[in-house]
C-alpha cells in the first residue's frame, strides 16, 4: 500500500470520527458538562496521553525559531478552534455544525495559495465546488429544528470562526510536520493548550459531578478525548506528511454525510433522495480534490 493511500485513509479516518463526534458531543452539553469545561477536559486528557506516549520515543530538541509557530498552532488548533466549535455546538445543531465547517476547504485553498504557494488546478477547484454543493444540499433540503439549540445563528457564526481557525492551524503546522515527530509536536501543542484554556474552562470543568456520572456519559466523554482529540490529530498530522493542507481540508466535506449516516443508524433520521444525491456530490468532490494532476 502506497504512503499516499495510507495518508488518504488517515484523513478519511479522522473525518469519520469527526462526523460521529457531532452527535456524541452534542448529547453531553450542557447537562453533563458545559462547552468550555469540555474543551479543558479534551486538552488535559490529550496532554496526559501524549506526554505518556512520548516516554517511549526519543526526545527531540526544538529549534528556538519554531517555538512561536508551535504556540500559534496550539492557539489556532487546540484553543480557538475547539472553543468556538463546542460553544457553537451548544447553541446550534449537530447537522448545522457538520455543514458550516465545510467552509474550511475553501479557506484552506486560498490560504495555501497565499502562504504555501500551492498551485490551484481547475480539477481541484471543481472538486471543492462539487463538495460544497453536496454539503449545502444535505442541510438546505433536510434541515430540522431541535429544542436544545437556543441560538442557531450565533452557533453557526461560531462554527465559521472554528473553520477559519482550523484552516490557519493546518497551514501553520505543515512546516513543523516535516521537521519533527508527530508525538513531539502533539505533546507540546496540548501542553500549551492546557495553559491557554485553563482560565476559560477551569470553572466549568470543576462544576462537573465527576463521581456521579453514568456509564453512558463516561464512554462518550472518553470517546471525545481519545478518539476525537488524540486519534484525529495524530491521523491528520500523519496525513499532512504526504498530502497538502487543502487536500486534507477536502475531507471535511465527508462530515455532513457521515453525521447523517450515524443519525440514520441510530434511528434518529431517514434516508432521502436528496441525501443520496448530496452523497454523490460529496464523494465526487473529495475524489477530484485529492487527485494528483499537473496544474493548468
């Protein structure tokens, strides 16, 4: 199996986990844990896991010139990105969140062209357009209101900030990925994220009745920390070694589809012709966006 195919599978795996996470995380807020406390739990848990794993890897010395970039990656990838997403999710709906963040590939395409001098092909542009069309079709023709979404417009606006922040993170982290081991990067990213998130999330974190949690809540919290945080960041870092940021961004278009599939499998939603059409557009868009072609 080629390294590029493995990278594509890693990007798909991360997107699949994110797609499921929209529903799982929403079910925990705000009754079990509030959004900012949830973020502090995520980064604290991930920091402990990555520092534990790092004990089995050789220590790497960080170039002094890279510390500022590492701080920037922690802020945009593990602080602003997460805070905006989870606060938005507490105000809006899981399907809205999975669709609004599909703005990220468009932002990534522009940022990659400006900062990484990545050449944009017609095929990639068409692919991103098709993916966006499919994602929008999925939400515009199948939207449902939910009683636990108190401020959908504000929540959707926060999702846009989340998408922009994550796009900046993918651009900033690309040079570091080529220079350092993934575990080295993750342990420092999440260490700084714990420090940055502490003043924002510690009150909500300590308000959780930890010793009274039911098993269902515990496994959902564990999933968000281990799978949605640790595993997805590792998968995306691995994928970045072979793929461009805009190619990885294209996989975000899979999230509305995967979120819908998960909801249908739980009996919370149904399959409709428009969703079949949207799925076709999304898969075609990802396929075209991830193909290697010569620029026009």
